[in-house]
């Protein structure tokens, strides 16, 4: 989690069996932390760079420099293909970044606009097992959960009217509703995705 440690914020971690969290050196100024699928590393954003820290050794490295400087990132997810999905929702743009470093690759999205002609905002992605699809929260005048094809950039509605929805391994979507209640329902990427276009 991100904690305040004057003069700036940084990442803290706490093992489930430990009573207190510990600060991770080298993560000062970080935001949008995300665990690797094996839980051994964290990726995070500092300024205009995506960085990585190994939890066992504390070693940090820079994965890439973002193409639009320190523009706010609206979510990041780490897929089981060892690449990151980075959402710049205000640009309606998604990037793929290797977890070992390299130049970010732009994922060309199917361009959607709201009824008022504004770009659809994307945020809070989760890459599904197999790394061919992600679920993303979007706002096109209505907040909803959509399925994003990481091959074609096409988005398909999954859950309308949610406030905050996430994928939970091995097969559920957890949704915070408009009345602030929380619901969960089965979602099996191995079978359910075959019923959807994309």
C-alpha cells in the first residue's frame, strides 16, 4: 500500500503473519503499485517512469520511460505473460510494457466516444489468465465494466452500473454497486470468453 512518509509517499508491504508493515526503500514518490503474478515483485510509477522492486532483495530497476511524461496513470496490471498493461485513461490509451524492461508498445484501441463526443475513460484494469484479455472499468457517461481484447483493442460490455469492479483469481468478478453494496459472481475466463466477441 501507499503510505505517507514525510517528506513524500512510498510503498509499504506487510506479510500476513507480521504485525507491522515495512517501507520499501527506493519507492519514494511511488503510486499505482501492482504485484507480479508470483507475488515476488512490485511494479510502480514514479514521475515519468515505471519501476520494479524485488521484494526479497529490495533491488529496484527502471522498466521504461512513459511516452507522455509524468501524465497520470489510471491503472496498471501485471499479466501472466510477464508484461504490464498500463492505462492512460484520459488519453483513452493503453500501453504494454515488458516486466523485464523495454520500449512501451501502444495497444491500438477501438475508439469509442460518449454521447457528448468525449473520449471514453478507462481505469483499474485486471489482466485475465492467458493475457489475451483484460477487464477494465470505463466511464462513457455510465460507469461499467468492459472486456478489453489485448489483441484487437475491442471492448465489450460485461457489467453495467458498477462503481468499482475487479477480477479475483481463480474465477470471480467482485463489484461495488452504486448503493455501495458488494457483490461477487462466477466468471470463468476459460469458458465465458468464448461466448463474447473480441
